C-alpha cells in the first residue's frame, strides 16, 4: 500500500495585481502549491501606481473642493489681517506632501497584501515570468546569469500581467512636463496649467482632481463629449460641472502633437491651433502587457490589440491556462480582475466556480460628482436591444442633498416593463460608488421596483433618493402598461 502524500496541484500565477493576488490566495487556501511571480511588488500597478494612489489623490481633491464650497453652507475660513479685520485665506495644496502620502499608502497596501499571501503559504518570487509551453514557466529574477533563471512546472498557469499606459509617438512622455498617469506622482507642486489629452475615465478623473486642487485645466476630447462610453445624461452633467468650475473642455478636437520647450508644453490641435501649458497628461488608453510572454508559442489566442480572449470562468484557448484582469478582454476593473482570479482557481481545482456575470458588475468614475453604473444602459433601451422603462430623479429634490448643498446629480433606474425587475441603474452624486451597491444587490436577487420602493431608507439620506426613484418608477411602469 502506497502511503505517500499526494502531490498538491501546482498553480503558477504571473502577475500580482488584484487578479493575480486573489488567484494566488485562493489557490493556497484550497490547498494548492501556489507560486506568484511579480516584478514590481504585490498589488501590481493597480496598488502601486494606479488605483490606490489615484483615488488617494482624489480624496485630497475632494477635501480641497469641500473647503472651497464651504461658504455655501455658511462656513468661512478667515485670518486676522494687519487692519484687524477678517481676511479670507488662500487654500494651498502641498502636492509634494500629498504625493508622498499616497505613495506611502500604496506601499503599505502592497506590504499588507504580501504578508497575507506569505501567511497563506504562497511562494512569492520577485521577477518576471513567461511561458515555455502550456505547462511550464520560466522565471527571470534579474540577477547575474545563470542564477537569474528558474523553471517552474505547473498544472495551472494564470496570466495576470495587467496593462501599461499607451504612448503616442507624437506625444512622448518625459516624466517631467509630458506625463502618463503613472508619472503624475513625481510632481512636487500643482501644475499651473494642465492639459489633459483624452476624455475617457482616466482623463476625466484627473481633470476633475487637478481642477479641485487649484490647477487650470484644459481637457481635449476627440469626441463630442467627455466620457463618450458612459450614460449620456451623466456625461453631459459632468461636462456642465467642469465648465462651471472653470475647466475648459475642447470637444471634437484631437491633439496632433505635444512637445516641450523648456518649462512650456505646446499642444498642437487638429485645427492647427496651439495650446501652451505648464504640463500635459496623455491619457489615451492602455496596452496589455502580453508581449514576449510566450503566449502565442504556447497556443494561447490573442486579439489584434494584444488582449487574451477568455470565457466567463477566465479560460483561455488552451486548457490549464487562464487570464485575468486588464490583460484579458474582460472589463478593466480591479473588482472584475479579483473575481476572475478566484473563479479561475476554483474552476481549475474543481471547486464551484460562479461564472462572471457582467450584467451585475458595478463601475464607478471618481470625478466630482462621482458616476456609478450597473447593468442595462438607457442607450440599450433606446436602441431596442433590451425592453425597459427608464426613470430619472434629480438629486436636488432629496432632503439630505439640500442639506449638504448638493445640486448636481441624479438617480436613474431601468426596469423590465412587464415584471418590473430592476435591470440597470446610474447614480451621479456624492459617494455614488457606495450607493450603487443597493441597485446591484436588487439586480443580483432579481428584485422588482416595488420591492425596492418598499425598502426602508433613513430620512434624510441620499440612499432615500433611490427609494424615491423606485416609487416614481412604479408610476412610470403603470403608465407604460396602460398604453
């Protein structure tokens, strides 16, 4: 009788961002022999140079904006001048201190994640990994050869290598005046004039943040509005807020080139005009880090953009190889990457793997105001792709919003016409990222508008606006059925 202990299932994860971290942790928790290969630190760019630092910067921007708007609530900040009279002080932002804090927070978060993996029994290798066939990974640790290379055999390989900022040949970043979103944290003072090229999520978030921090901001959009892929009402409202707060939005315009002339950045637009500014942020999308990973040689299918097509449990075209996060063709959200990572491991190890359901995935844009969305969009309804009824309630009618001086925002609900089941929603306003959970929960459990309307919200509260919108939707549904 053979009493030898069965060898644990070997899982190798390449990349330690949110998806790779969750995959490695889940593998260890399920008893697998788990190895994580990460070159920059556990958490990857999401923790070290993207999500954690950017949202920390936005938190500072929100504080600065709150101070600037405090007078609307009857609060004024004053100092006593030489004449003995109260003088309104300037609100100054020490960006060097801000950036030092947010990078420290990012390192602390990375350290905490590293320790969690270590405690769970994950082997962590600081280096880069690439496939040598479907069941083998070659690791480079950057040391003197031949010790810098190691070979790992695996039953399961999970690729979680993320993405990096797309750069334009006509607008090469220099890390000082012409910047990608990874390089912004090197600044030691608020830019006098920041030109942001790109009106997607990244461009809009940083334009909003730096305007609140006191910079003059010009946003260049090649489309007819900011956030072209988002809810039209939300995008229009945000653009209105941008203009109201002094941000210049140049729609239907494209940056042809960005060059530096000393301390001046010159941005040439498609119409031939030239913008002069102190700094320029180039936010024109991301490129997956899938080059030189041996994916094609291992038989893994790639799209023309370099993304890895996966199914709802993160399987690639090769059995035993999974891909999660921004390097895959899934929605580029940290929450999606985390879900994919755990799902991939559960699937590989024969545990219950709940397939990713994009219909209930929430997303948020951390502008001021925030924009949160989930499920079916109003455009889907308008195009006839989904049968639905749309109801919108402005936040200015909400008592708590009035108390807080909130004038910009709304709740939008979308429901099936016959059953009244909630199938989508949009929230624009303070802490929309927190409030959207209520709509997502209703969708996950196929609750109806009437069930949502019967929920008990605190009075006064912003969450009460969701309940009020559901009550209004009840009437809209009745009117729809009477036609």
